[in-house]
């Protein structure tokens, strides 16, 4: 278990020795550097170097009030909170500097995403940059993960249409629920402003990415149309299964959804003609 803990701490940016030292101090708060080197069986100079590095990184606190300096560990959650804040500030600074550079126009390629974290980060970015519309087709877990981002987009006037597998309510969003589609894993599709899309498939626990792509190429409008029509299809199918829904109610619901998420007056006119040949 200790080896596993060390590996996880190393993913936070600690070296192998720093991870060992952190865990040693965590097990014996108030230890001196000499005591830590004894616990680990490591050379004192290397141990002191790791202790000083951990203090700088905010993982340890040092107390010089006694004859010998002692150390205590901060909680992992406090440490990651510090790191998150530093990363946020650093991100702002880097973006400012990048903004000063000439940024070439995208080549409209189709790019593979390589981890669930990357998928969620890219999803949040394109949702935050949406200006007109977002169509989502996803399983329950990805929707929950992005719920606050989608509600924020809706709050600033973006039209958000979500087709999910379980009934839920997201403030300001149009939510259409249907049936679980039976596959082993979680699907997430985002089509934003009819010009950008992300399609991913991951494990049910959202830890393993099976495949994901993102692009802003010419296929984006097709992705948007396909998943928008799919959502409307399921909504109308559910209404047809409800014997209390009249034909007029179904027709009006199709037109209402198309009014917001449809793609063009010409197509809307054709749709009206199909729904009512006398129109």
C-alpha cells in the first residue's frame, strides 16, 4: 500500500524520495530531519534536501521554535488546493503571454484525446466558449460531471439541448430523456455552435478512456444535425408512447424544438409542410 501511495504522490509532482519523506513525517508529526532519515534509512543530506523542497512546495510545515527544527505534514487535500491555486494563476499568466503571440488558424484536423481528464477539460473549455447552442448526447455520469458548466452556459443565453438516459433537471437546459442504450461504458458527445464537436467513450467509472476525438472541421454541422435530430426523435417517440398526447401536441412540440435547435428557415418550411400538408 505504501508503494501505491508513493506512486500517487509522485503524480502530484513529488519525487520518489519526497513522497517517502512526506509519508514518514505524516506517520510521525513533529519529527526532526535526523529522525526522518532514521525512519527511512536514508542519508541525512538527501533527507534534509527533500524536507526543504517539501516545505517550499507547501507539503510540509517547519517549526524552528525548538532546539532542532521539526516538521509536520499538511493534508493532501490542502496540498492539492495550494497546487490548484498556483496552477490557476500560472495558467492565467501563460494565457496572457500566449495572447501576445501570433496564433495560426486551426488546420481543422481531427485530434485524438488521450485521457478522461483531457476529455473533461476540453469539454469544459468548449462549453465555456459556446455562444449560440450546445447539443449533448451522453450517459448519466458525463452529464453529472459537466452539469454546472452546462447550466452556466444556459445562464448566459446559450441554448442547451441534452439527450440523456436518465431523467434529470438542469437549470435553463432542455433535457430529453430516453432509454439506456445498453453499451458497456459511458458516451459523451458535444456539438457546439454547429462548428465544433467532441465524441468520447469511456469506462462506466470514468477512469479509463476507450477513444475520444475533438475537431472544429467541416463535419461539425453534420454531427450537430445528427444528434439534434436524434434528441427530437426520442422526445417524439416518448410522446407517441403516451396515449394522452394528441397529434397537435406532438406537432407543436416538434416545431417548438426546431424553432430553437433547427438549422434554417428553408428546412423549417419543409418540416411544416410534412407535418401539415395544408400549410
